[in-house]
């Protein structure tokens, strides 16, 4: 219990904004996981590519910010994985990742 | 603008040599991507993703005004995110519930 109480009172704990901001960002991960079940035609290439760059930058930000924010780091590492996977699904559906050129579908 | 002022900005602890500048700056990419998607048909928009964009935008807008120091760049980018997310949600809800078109979830 002592470590839990220490977490509650920590500078990145649930009484601080350093906690709830990252919690909000987990919404992107959940949304990405839900969208993995949908057909790839529904994936937005723009948004997914932006998310991949965004989460890569914020992983670095979470590491360098004071105090170091491991929750934010974990959130963006997860989002990076989910969004890269979605990007690959989108790319495959667009025909970018296939060998045969005539299979490329136009958006 | 004098050279030393530019130098001061360049060397600022949250300046363009640091992640504290580029991460919030790049966050604009999400809103720009969403604006590019304004022209997408509403059937192709994702409720979970737009809700995540809107909710993140609203929560971070609030929190960027209570951190020290207040970060207006972070505030403005999150206000924009909430705005584009709300607009996209409005488009999709209007299409699914307020028009005669069939709400299409699967591919056509």
C-alpha cells in the first residue's frame, strides 16, 4: 500500500495534470485498436501518417520533459505500434505494398 | 529584430533545438490531416478516432493553461484539434442520423 500511496502523491500522479493529459491520449490507442477491426478502406492515410510522426516525437518529449513521464511514453509507444500497423493496412489496401502494379486501387 | 533576440529564441530551453518545441509544433499535423479529411465522405470517418481527437483536444486545452509556464502553443494546437474533431463528428452524425442516407459502416 505504501508504494500505491507514493504513486498517488507523486509529481506525475493522479492529482496532477501530468497524469490526466496522458490518460486522454490513450484514447488514440483505444480508437486505433477498435479501428483495426474495420475494413482498411475506412482508414485515413493523412491522419494515420500524422499520428505516426506525432507519437514518435512525443515519445522523445515524454522522456526529456521534467519530470520524466513514463505514462506518456508508454501511451505514445503503444500508439506508434497501433498507428504503424494501421498505416501498413492502409498502404496494402492502396496497393503500395504489393508486387503487382495493376492491383493498385485508386483512392 | 536584433541578432541577439533571435539568438535568445534559438537557444531557449524550449526552443527549436529541443523536443519541447517540435513535439507541440508537430501536433498541428493532426489538425491539418483532419482538415484535409473534411472532404472525405462521412461514411469513411471513424467515430472512435474523432472522439479521441476531440476529447484529447479539450482536456489538453484545459491543462495547457494550468501547467507552469502556460504554454499557448500547446493551448492553441489543442483548441484546433478539438475544433476539427467536433466538426468531423458533426458531419458524421448529421450523415448517419439526420439525413435519409443509410449509415454505411462496412465498405460499399
